[in-house]
C-alpha cells in the first residue's frame, strides 16, 4: 500500500476508467491538468464546453469523466504534498494501482515535466483563507474627560486590511501595555522564524 496516497473505492473506479482511455488522448488530458495545476489549484481545469467535448472524445459519461478528472488531480496533488520522487510514483502506479505501463509512463513524464512547477505553486499557497494585506494605524490621545480632569490615556488603533474571499478591514484598539505585549510577541515570532534560517 502506498503511504503517500490512500486507495479509496472512488480512486479505484477512476483508475479503471484511466486504463480504458486512449493513450494519446490521455497524454493530452494529463498535460492540460498539470499545466493548470502549475498556475492555480482551485480554478476549474475545463470549461463546461470543453467537458462536453471530452465526453465525446474520451467516450465516457459525465460521472465517469468527473471521476477520471478527480482521480488524476488527486494523484498529482498527493504527489505534490508528499514531494514524491518519480521512482516511488512509478512503483505505486504499477504495483498498487495496477495501471498499464503506457499510462504509467504518461503519468511519470508529466510529473517529471511539471512536478517542480506544481510543487512551487503549492508552496506559495497559504493554508489560511484570510491574510493581512496592509496595516494602517493612528494614535489617539484623550487628554481629559468631564469626570477626570487630568486623565491622559493614549490609545493606538490598528486597522488590518484583510484579503480572502472578499476584502475586509479589522480595527483593533490597544493601550500602551497591550501594544507592548503585542510587540514582544511579534519579536518572539521573528526570533523563531530567524532560527529556521
């Protein structure tokens, strides 16, 4: 059993469909998928119109096409996440998945050609859906109030400009002690990051 990918009934079904597809068409399909994975992980690889053409070209029904595409994408994503060497991929495809030799070579050639680009693209993707894009800040000083005449309380406002599904802003207010605590925690994080270099 391959430690880098779990064999599920759906994966087995997709592999059976893989073995039935014509090799020249399969090569083009794999190359298109890998080229797209180098550029974007979450975008759709084929448009609706292209999928309709694939149904006819590959002589499969809609469910089989979806299963085939999911299987190919899963294999490459798992190979990427585990940074699989071509030799391990080859042995897994042959021994565990029982894919015919020509299909194994098509998978391998695409992995050798596009694998580094796919891995590099995955490394740039954050696991966090929301990220800080920019920080705006201001310092507010309340010099006096009607109840206490000499109450000076400086407050800093940090506005975090966030990116994600949609852009948003988060405003956080700190007094002097809270701001110093934040700074000290950021220093700790920076020193831990520096230790990895």
